[in-house]
C-alpha cells in the first residue's frame, strides 16, 4: 500500500510518498517533495495567513494531488502545525482545501508534533538508545527525549527560525547586538533543557535548518539525501556555521550556498544559532542530521494504530 504524508509547516510544505507493509509496519520511501511557501510570513503581526500564501499553498497541493494519484496512494495524511494553530483563518483554509482537493488537514497540537518528530527521527538510532530529537520549524521548536519507544520529555516551544528572525533581526546582515539578543533569548526561553542533560545522549536534528546546515558544511550546493541523512555536525561545526552565516547578508548567503538555502536564506542564521544554543543547553557535542521528521512520524503513527 502506498501512503502520502503531507507536512504543512510555517515555512515549508513537504510530502512523503511511501510504500508500507501494514503487517510488518515497514516503511520504504518512494519519493520526497520539498516546497517552501513561507506560510507564516507576517502571521504574528496580522494573525492571518495572507491571501498570497494561501494561493501558494493551493498551487503546491494541486501538484501534490497529481502525484498522489500518479502513485495510486490508498491513504493521504496531511498534518499542519504552528501556523495553522495560531492563524485566525485556519478553519476557512482547511474547509477550502477539503473542497478543492479532498484532502483533510489535521492541525496537530505541539505535543503531538513532538511525538511525530520523535517517531520519524528515532528510526536513525539504535534500539534502546537514549535520543534527543530537535525539530526546528519556522514558528515552533519541538524537543523530545526518549529511549526506544518510551518518551521521557517532550515540549513544543513557540519559537522557530522564522519567528526569531522577525522578532530580532532588522538589519541584513544582522548586527552584533541582534545576535546577542537572539542568543540570550534562546538561553532564557529554553533554559529548562539544562534539567534534561544525560550521558551518552544521541542528538538528532530534523527539518530544514539542520539539513541546510549539513549541506553548507559539506559544501553542497544541491541537496543530496544520501550525504545529508545521518551526517554529523559537531559543536565546533555549529559554532563555525553560525559565525559564517551571521557575517553575511541574505543575498550573500543565497549567492554562496545556492539551492540548499533558497527560500530560507533570510532565516537560516537564526536557525543555526538556535540549533547551536540548544545543543549547548543539552551538553551534547555532536548532532546527527535527519530529514525524517513529522511526515515520517505521521505514517508510523498511522501504522502503529491499525
């Protein structure tokens, strides 16, 4: 059976098409799709997803619907996260998507988002390994610590790469005072993570920020999944990447790093600082990168509940 899993985030709209065996609960990736409409742009100030961004979403879903039909998917799972949790016009968009594309969007709460991220990312680790999954989105960040299938700690923080950029960065490139403000804000907002420090913690960072940073560190200008999935970024790498990016304008970042940062060139600096500071708070000196986030977890959750 083929399943399509769509992850509608604040910055990206992603889709996984996978073949699943419902008896063995095995998932095989057929194809991944990546689009970056930045649905949450201006959302915090206006309270609404703009008409321009709604149109972008419809355009993406129209293409995804054709791919769903092409691969004869017997099940479509569509999850939406922080942008839809806070947008005043979320229900209106959900109803129109159902009417136009016959796709049901499930707006998941932050705690469920954390569980999905953990389910997707922890497939990288060994059985019984103590894991910390870091999922940096556009408008929220989920931190999940668990061992095997047991979750020890989970929390959704209402700050991500886009929201931090909009809140603190007014210059391009950012000035030192703005960088200091972001770092201090993160240390304060995420300080409870200092109570979640464990020996032998296997840290996994999922979503667009870490995969883009992995590409930059490896000097890749196009995304190569085989080189990114499982790639390790040390604490020194995270510091070096943050220092590199904060010295550049968004135009320079796009010019230097090409396709791997396209659509997030103005928020990748905030994302890099956020990942660096979270790793410091968890006292982990290495982070393993994965693209297997919410859309994978949603499929695993579906199979587990059959």
